[in-house]
């Protein structure tokens, strides 16, 4: 087969879409960090130099920080950069490693379901609650956790499907790994 039929997403198109989403998330993280730096530095400078300040800087900076953390968590999961303790799993054979990976991914999916359910509930509650200075709905904070839970759930589900279909397990950290 020479690729997917016209109009249907194939592996190359899905990989390009995933890479595009990762780049977008990276730029959103850069924007969040830039907003935090500008608002907090500007607020400190204004307070010390002119005895005034930017009223919305605390709320906007906190919002940018929350989104920065959850966007980073999604990117870390995509690149398999979360902390993993593999002392026991490294001693397993190939079949036991695959079974262990599937069980761990199922536990991760369950945990992400709990996160998504709770953050969805909190987002709905937060729609009617306004922040004191900016008057934005509190839901903008909770939506970050909801986004992360859904995005990480999709990534975990895709990894689980790939492994169950006989694909390779994610690269394991070794002693010769320069990042260790």
C-alpha cells in the first residue's frame, strides 16, 4: 500500500498533525512564560519606582503559570519524559515488560479519567464564579487541567493501542543515556 486513500488521515498526516500540535503547545508555553515575566517584572518595577502597579498582573500571571504547567505536562508525556522508576521492570523479560506497560497505561488512563471528570465538574462550577480583578470566569484555570487530562488521555490511548498491536515499547532509559 502506498499510503492512505485521499482524504483519510494516514500515519504521516497524523504524525505531522501531532508535531504541529506540539509546536503550537511549545509556543503557547513561551507566550505564557513571556506574559509572566513581563507582568511580574513590570509590576515590581512600577511598585518600587512609581508606587503604583498593574492590578491584573497577579491573576494573569497565575493563569499563565497554571497553563504553562499543564501544557508542559502534555509535552512531557508525549516525549516520555515523566519520571519512571524502572528498577523492577528492567529485570523483566520482553513479554512481562509488555504486560507491565499495558497495566501501567491502563492505570494512567484511569487516573486521567478521574482528573478529567473532576476538572470538568470544577470547570462547570467555575463558569459562574468570577475572578475579583479581571472578572474572568474561574473556569479558565480549571480548563487547563481538563485540557491536559484529555490530551494526555489521547496520547496514552494511542500508545496503548500501538503496544497492543505489537508495536515497540517506548524507549527505555539506560545507563548510557546522556540524560540520566
